[in-house]
C-alpha cells in the first residue's frame, strides 16, 4: 500500500475456505501498525448453514478491535 499509510496488506484463505484472513503491516502517522482481520459468515455450532451477513473482526498491535458487518 502507498499513500498516507505505506506498508503491506495480504489476504489468504484459512484452511477449509470458510474464512478470509487479512494481515496488515503499515506505518500510519509515523506509528507502526500490525494487525489481522478474520472475515466470514457466522455459523453457530450445530447450525446446518452459515448466516447471510458477512462479518469480520479486526485486531491490531495497539490493542484496538473493530467489528464490521
């Protein structure tokens, strides 16, 4: 990535193909930021199929967590 937060962002499918993993290694406003995001559909234990909404949870090296739908 370039611009205001240069660095790298990579994506890879988790084994099984149900979740997409995002790894972040950036410098933003002079601060190094490392983070990860897990992206996929909720499927409660015992359910026969995943839900409709795609959800994700982001975690970074600053202790921040963000939830997206």
